């Protein structure tokens, strides 16, 4: 590895441990990483111990093993799931551990596999992980952070026009740029950025709009916001009150829509990579919160299957605002990776809503959460709807409207 890359991993690891996880002395850390990110994982592990972490648990994964499973495992074995991992995560969570997930995936890994089996595998994984993912991650009881690492298969997809030996380096360059690591003091740059997000969400929380109205080519959507919705973004707090930044990079402020008050049509502005299938140029029509029409130039069957995963998969669980001028959007590339692509654009998600986005939501049973407008589902899939042609208005309690975004940019001062 070049000296330059070693230095950059050092900076990246510093940012993630200190700002992303804000790892505290005495706090344990669990890391899930692709095998190709071994150097970065080592840098992170060293940083964690340096701030006084007593133990770092690392699980390396090789996604080729997933493909091998699809190709070789018995056809009736796809309900199998390693529950011990969930138990282990819960045990660590109960000890107050922080969780770091390093994403680096081949977007095409499962493209030739049976969509039914792919959907089943996803469903089993989300259902079985729920005791951990819902109770600790979605509810923000523990500190967690999702970051990414350049891996060859992913880099080949993003930089397909570049020579093979350059692709991984180019993807690392892009990741470092999106993460503001070129700034003289990346940690300070991040704190400023997070403050700005904080001001936007405070403004929106103050307004307490009852709905947002979206207008753009192919989009005419009114999206209800439930009473007591809370805009989140940038920074969060775990059960002990320690702050952390769940995603690096992050550019969004988000909340939950009222899952029964979404009406009209919304069109995608970027492809959605779902379980290895690329769904492109699609639109969804909503009535009373529910998807009643699915159109797509490519991947319509997979999209339709996705909305049929369960009752909540045909309703929205997230609404997020991201200015079109975000660094990721300006970079102008599709990353085939939600962490990047969702931060390039205004988006919504089908499926589970974050209970922390509703006043008292964390303490609510799923039924009560649903009655308050919160969506329940085993799935949560973001898709991009923003562009420089998107206008968004906020509708106040008395029916009057105010500008929120014009031509894809914030239209209010905060
Ligand atoms: Zn989002
Ligand atoms: Zn999301």
C-alpha cells in the first residue's frame, strides 16, 4: 500500500472514530467489513484502542460467498439464517458497544439470481435481525455508523470507463472527497457541516408542516407529515446521550411521512440498485398512502415484488431533503450505493419508518406507531426523486403554503 493511502486511511479512521462513532473511553466496538477493506479496518481498530476502547470485534465478510450460496446451496435452504450473530450483537449492544458497518459491494452481484429467492433472502435477514436492528439501531439506543470502502467490483461499476488498474484508486479519491478529507481539518469541517444541517432541521421542526408538496417532471405528490414528526439529520444521540453521526458522508435531513396520507405520482431520478437488480426510470402512484401503480423502464418485476414484501413495503417510511448542490450530486456520478446516492438527492423510502422521527415513537408498540402514521415493514429501501427541477412547498396547519425548495435548492434562510 502506498504511503499516501496509509496517511489517508489514518485521517479517515480518525474522522470515523472521533466524529462518526464518537467512541468513548471504555466503549467496545464491533466492525463489519468486507475482506478487501482489511487495511482500513486495521487503521480503525488501532484508532479505537488509542481512544481507550477495551475490545474491537471484527467480522470480515466476502460477498462472493453470498453468490456461491445462491449458486450451490440447496434450493430449499434460503430460510436459513445465522441467528447467533444477532444474539452476539445484542450482547455487545447491552454492554453499550458502538457498531461500525463498512459498505463496499458489487452492485451486480446477484443480478442473474432468481428475484424470488433474492427477495426471500432479504426478507429472512431483515426479519431475523429485527431484535437487534429495530431495537438498537433504528431506535438509536447504541452508537452506530455506516461508511464505505473502495472494493474492486464496485469501483469497476462506478469507473467502468477508466483502466482497470486505476478504478479502485479513483473510488478511494471519490470517497475521500465526499467525506471532506481534503479539508485542512476534516474533523472541524464536519462539525461545521453538521451545524448547518442542525439549523435546517430546527427550522423545519419549528414549522411543523402538515404536508409537503412536490412538483417536478413526472412528479406531483402530496406527502402528509404526521403530528409530532421530528426532522433528524447529521447528528444523533444514543440512549446514554452520547452523540454520533450515523452516516459518513451525510447530507440529508429526514423525517417520517404519514403512511396513510401520500397521494399522487412520484418519479425516480436515479436508478435503484436492489438486491443486485437495477431498477431504472420508474414511477410510483400513491393513493391514501399506498402504492397503487408501479411503472418502470427496467426492473419493474423486482420493484413490484419489493412493494409486495409485506403490507408496509407499499407505503413510505422516510422523506429526506438534500440540496441538489450537495458534493455528491456535484461529483455527478452514480455510485450504485445508497450511502452515496441517497446523499446526492431528495429521496423517499418504502418500508419501515424510524420511530425516533415521531414524538414518543420509541416507546410505542408497532400498532400505536402505525395509528400515529408511522409505517411498519421488514424492509426499508430509499430511492432518489430529486433534481434541479424539483420544487417543494410546505403546507401549514391553516392550509397556507411556504417555500421549502426551489429548483432543487433550499429556499429558506436558516
Ligand atoms: Zn435517507
Ligand atoms: Zn433511508
